[in-house]
C-alpha cells in the first residue's frame, strides 16, 4: 500500500483525493475525496488571463487541501492543472501561489497527458468486466476542454479539444455579463455548431465510431446521471457505473436548455456551482453520443483524479 494525494485543478473546480493505492489489486481506497467550485477559468476565454478573484478562490481551496494532506500523512502529492492554466498569460502567478501553499509545483499538463490520466482513472477498475465491450471511448467533459481517448488496456489514440461547460457557456450563453435564462434558439444552435466543429477536430485523431463502450467522466456527466435517476441528493455510489440512454440524455438536455436558473437550482442533486453551466455540459455529452452512435453512456466517478493518484503510486514504488 502507498498513501498518495492527488489534486486536479480544472477550469471550473479543484478536487482532492487522498487514497491508499494497492498496485497488486488495482484498487484505490479513498480516505478523503472532495471538490470545490473555484471557477479558475473565469473569463480566460475572453481575456487570456486568470482573474485575481479566481486565483484567490483557488488558493483558499489549496490552503484547505494542504491541511487534509498533512492530516492523512500522504507519502506523495501530485498537483495537476488543466485547461484554464494552460491558456492563461499570467499562469506563473498561479504556479507560485500553489508552490507557496502546498510545497509542490503544479504540473500544467498537455491535453494528451490529461487524456492519459483520465483513461487510466476511468478504466483501471473495469479490467475483467465481461458486460462492457472494448475498445472504450473515454470522454472527460471539463470546464474548458473535453478529452477523448480510445483504448483497450492501453491508450490507442487521444485528443483534447477546447469545448467544455464553462467555455461554451461563456462563449455562447452570456449576454451583458449574465447567463441568458433560458438561452435563445440561435444561441443553442451556435453552441452546437461549435461542439460539432470540435468533434470534427477530435475525429481526425481519435476513431470515435470504433469504440464499443462510451465511458463519461466529470461533473456534467455525473449530474446528468443524477437527474436521470431522480436522486433526492447527489449520491456517488448510485451514480458510479450507472448507465444513461441517449434518449434520456436528450430529454434532460432539452429540459435544461429550456429551464430557468431557479428551475435548475431546484434540482436536489445539482451542485450550486453547476447551475449555470450544466446545460452546455449536457449538450456536449448529447452531441458526442449522437455523433458516435452510442446508445448509452456508462458514467464513472473515477476519472483524471484517480489517474493522477495511480501515477503517484507508481512513482513511489
């Protein structure tokens, strides 16, 4: 057993996992898993810079996480930063702040590296499953980007494209500084066209239609599952490895795109930080399913964060 800590800092949220890793069984035993919405990518698509208030929200979460890592006595800590900090002109401010608080330098990874971690985290525990056909297409819908990975036991092809729930919301659904509530047909059509173009780009590298099982990761996908199951609250155990049909995803997406902020906020399983971006995230998922011909998505709570933890464990051996 190796006790490791992994931090995944994305465009919308920052997450921590402290776990005991057992490479002999392929099992991660969670000791602490938490998520904070920090919106690090606030405005990056428009300004090219990380906003001061977004940096401070992120640093506040880092200070909290530093205490958790210390309490559990993790042997190794790895901090991975994704889309927003790749794109920002002032990413050095972010790097210095994290180093001061946590004592490790954040690794601003490439989209391909991000995809590798996501695939490992999502599929390591699927080894031996006979009810899921291979190859897998793992899709990680983040705040700023979406990663596509096709593979069996190992990655065959991967591509990251710049469509995510926050980026699509800010690019298409914001007018006069506020999210349109609900969006117009023209806004939705423009957003879908943007997503379709990104899928064209991803398809040049990743054989999207060759996959036999679609595995969906991250908050947009897990929230769609929670809505599909009509859960009275967010329940990771009920969501992990649940299956949602393309027809149900279409129904939910249509409703989200017609709903008001208040109606979305009233969904009991909805995290407050996802209320304004879930419609865009759901449309990304639906467009992927329609493009690939997937009849259902297998939803995984294990994703890039678990992949980062496994990389820590392998380095410690």
